[in-house]
């Protein structure tokens, strides 16, 4: 049970930025897959959610972890 609590604490502390991509119905499945693969490889995005609407439009939510860098410059000067 302690492992589950630690995992929950870690995931709740992680912050993500989201990007919503709308793919028109005229786009083939292979082209959409290729586009999302490029975003994942080069932009470090991961797939968070996908919705397929009645008209054929796809809406995809991508997310990536926000990495906050702490400055060590203040510690070396002081």
C-alpha cells in the first residue's frame, strides 16, 4: 500500500503542458500516425487522449512533462 501512495504522490506532483491537435476527416490514418509519431520523437510529446467525432474529425491531446531547472549559480556565489 505504501508503494501505491508513493506512486500517487509522484504522479500528482508531475506537471504537464498540453497541446490539442485537430486532424480533419480528409487526413488518412497513416498520415495522422506519421504526424503524431514525428511529434513524439522530435517534440517529446506523448499521447494523452484521442476522440473521434461523428463527422470523422479526430481531436488528439498530447502532453509532455514540464521540466523546471533550478539555478545552482546562487549556491556557488554565496
